[in-house]
């Protein structure tokens, strides 16, 4: 029994040593420095030092410690035994004394270690065997150096986790941003500005929940795996369920399930969760992204415009403390009353082009040719109008602007406009030249909805065909009666880009998808 245990331990040591050799081979540019770190690992093991601890009971966070003792002057000390833990970030050895900085999730603190306070064995262990990147727990008392630096005089310490690799010194100076996305843990360790972006994201999502909850909305969860992808026009990811032997789709939107809840008697619902679209990657697109969708019975798209303005202002203030932002070189102010245009009005106002559904095909084609828009034979007037809008208007919508009354041809789930059968009661919100929200008075007529699905299914566009598959169960639900309802989706990632002034969606997603 003992022989077996001993053999297992020896095998583990061999694997560990092989791993170290592998590190040296794969990190050739850092081989000498890395070898010095690995030699320290072997030295610590030979001395019986545990490289990876179990737990350490802190009694204060660094930010609280700094705040509590901020009133101390140079040369002053404070009573009390403090226990903090963090990662070593800076080492400064001065013979019989060592200064180092450790960082926890709340801030940074200078440590002072001396031969007198620790004894020769423990002091040499710290100053000679530990490195930048190691996690330690320390115990000591607070004082302020002559230079005015708040510091912790260390009486004892524990090694909690040994860092084998070498932390980059100036991560923010690297030109390869993809490497930062791939090793986000290092990005957070050495670049506090990156971490702040995600603190704002967390606060923004919390504020979103607070706002909707305070308005009587209920948070729900709907299926990620769907037998028919619906709620948007997009290419889905396809997977297979072995037990049922059926293909399923990662959802592109939760819309049709949230509407089922409205039909079932839930008057206000929302969901914050991931959507998946098997499409290209760009500065504003990631294959999986976070959306909030909310639905309210007995209201229409006009009510949602008011709610949306209040919601986004609330999120901005709660997460950043302000309503003005710098985004893609533009100054954006959320404070004034937000602009509203119909799509046709915006084309005339921003593009100086007057068109509507009575405009002749030849004239529309000429306008498109002048704008370098390639017109498909299958496009109707509504699709062409939308393409013109995207070409001449969208990028100019810097300040918050609602564009409403979209063509029915591109709005298969929206209620028909009562004053114009070619239009729907739909709006999109644009800020910084980009779409932030999409909403409409929901289509609740099952016969009309069936015809729209049929038109999608006939389309030559693959995305429209896939998402135009007729969801019989949803139509059946509509036939039981759905009350007048307003529904909306807001892209969380794009909103966080605005609030943090980030240039890419990858900057606001913790672990964006990258090519292997």
C-alpha cells in the first residue's frame, strides 16, 4: 500500500518536472528568467514549503484598510492586527529590508518586511524565494513611512499560490490586442482600466434589473435550445439532440417564448441572457451576445419610447454617475429630449431624398445606383427604403434618436400601422450612429402572422427562410388571444460600449470568441 502511494507521488513529481521543462521549451525568449523562477520552485519544495495553500482568513480588504487609516501622518502607527491577502506586483529589496506591493480585488498596499521582525529564515524565504505574481497572505500592523506611504509592517506571511510564469510588465503597451483578449486574466492583473469597464458593466446590468423590477416586470428564463429559431432574421447555430434524434438551434432571440408568457397572463416580463448568431465577427458583432428583451401588455411602441429613454438614463447614472460620454470621437449627451423621426422623414432630413411607397421603381433604382446600393430583384419598396436609410441616415444619428414606422416588409413580427398598411408600429433607437434598441407594437393577429411567416419562408435569403419556418405552436398560442403588447430588445454589449467609450465589442465581453 505504501509502495503504491510512493510510486504515485513520484509519478506526480515527474509529471510536474516534465511540465517545467515544457515551459522552458515553449517560452524560449524568457528561458533564463523562467529557469530562475523554476529553480526557486524546486528550492521551496526541497525545504518542504507548500506551494499551493488551502485558505487564508482575511479580516479586511485593502481599500477598506486604506480608507480606515487615511488620516495617519508620516511616521505614525496604528494599533491592531490586520490580515490581508493578494498578488505580489512589485519587489524592492534593500538588504535587511524588503518593500513590496500586493494587490487584491479592491486596491493595492505596500508591505514592509524586515529581518528583525521576521527572523533570518522567514525573511530570506520571502526576499529570495518569492516573486512578482505570487499570491500571499500577510499579518501585521499599519504605519506610514517617512515618505508618507501607508504601509503594512509584516509580522508573518503565508505563500498561498506560487506563480510559475512571468507577468508582463507593461501589458497595456502590447500591440497584439488579441493576446489580451485570449489571456484576459493577465489583462485584469496588470491593467486596472480594463477591470473598471467590467465593473461598469456589472453595475449597468444591476441597474437594468432594478429599473424593470421597480416597474413591476418579472424576470424569467426561456429556452436556449429551440426546435424552430425565431424572433429575428439571423443564421443560427445548429446542434443535435442524440436521445430525441432531432436537430435543435441555439436561440437567436427569446421573443416568441416571451410572447407566450404574455398570452398566458404574465403582463410584464423580461429576460437578460445570451443570444447566438452564426454570423461574422466585427467591432460590434460577436457570435454570442447579451440582450435584454421585455414585453408589456396593454401598451404600444409610443409607451416604450418613453420607457426606453428613462431606462437608459437611469442605467447611465447608476453605473457611471453621468449622462455625457465620449464615443468614437463624438460627444454624446443623454440629457436633452431625444429626437424622433419616421424612417421616411429621416431620409428626407438627413439625406435630402424624398421617397415613399408611391415612388416609382425606376426612380428608386436610380437613387440606389447613385448610392452604390445593389438592388436585388426580390426586394420590394420597403426593403429598398430601408437600404437607403442605412446608407444616408444611420451613421449621422449621433445623439439619441428614435427612428419609427418601419416598412412591413422588414418587420415580420410588428403590428401593421393603422395609417399606412405598408408600415409597422416599430422603432429603433440609435446613439453614436449605431442601433441600440429595437421595439414594436406586437403583431397579435394570428392570420396576419401566418401570412408574414409564409412570405419569409418563400424568400431566397437563407436567413429569412430559416427564421421564417412556421412555428405552429406559436400560431396556436396567438389563436387563444394575445392582448395588445409592446416588446423591445436592447443590446447590452453595445450599450456598455457607449457607457465606457469602448471601440470594440470584444472590450466589453469578458471572454470574446476568437479563432483558435
